[in-house]
């Protein structure tokens, strides 16, 4: 599952790391704003674009986007899952795990969290909210699961 067209992928791959990180943050903040308004298609599109951007591999010394990759994978996969797109959710998580296994992510870079921590967060949903709070300083994941209809039976 890919969210960016091939032309944009190439344009964004050529950006310096700091510009990619700025664009990633811009998309994630907009995804958060859209989630507050219930615009789930936009959340998926924006978080998916941020995810694709984080999956791009730049020069070896500029490959430190695994935290961004993890955060955007969590957001887009959970938004897809909450919308009933379980296959899409699984595809995003699998792609994120494969991207984290890429040789560019093998060597730790000073100031970055460990790749193994990102992998363990991806496969353990109980750690998602804390990961968001730690790295984006968001109080909670930026979406609310759909409300479930409940039937109340009253016996007289």
C-alpha cells in the first residue's frame, strides 16, 4: 500500500533530511487536525503520505527517520483499522517492519532511539500511545475509535 505517487516519491527522496522531517511533521499535524474534525479520509491520506515519506531511504548518513516511520505507521494503520480496512492496516505494519530492516537503518545514529525499540512498539499496540506522547508530545493518539452502538433492553 502506497500513498504517494512515483513522481512525488522521487521529489521527496531528493530533499535534505531536515526538509523531509519538516514536511513529515506538517502532514502529521494536519492529520491530527483532520481527526479532530472527523475527516478520516484526509487523516489516512495525510498520515499515509507522512508514512511513505519516512519510508524513503536517503544517503546513509541521512537515514534517521525510523521514529517518524514508526509514528506515521501507527497512525495510518490504526486509522485504517478503525475504518474496517484490516488488510490495509496489516500492509502498512508489514511495510514498516520491512523498511526498518533495510540496511540503512541497521547502524544506530547518535541521538536516535534504537531500531529494535521501534519494531517492538509497532508490534505492541499497548505501547502506541506512550510512543506518541514521548516523541510528539501529543496527549493521546489523534483519533477516537468509532462509537459502538449498544442496545439497552429494559424489562418491565
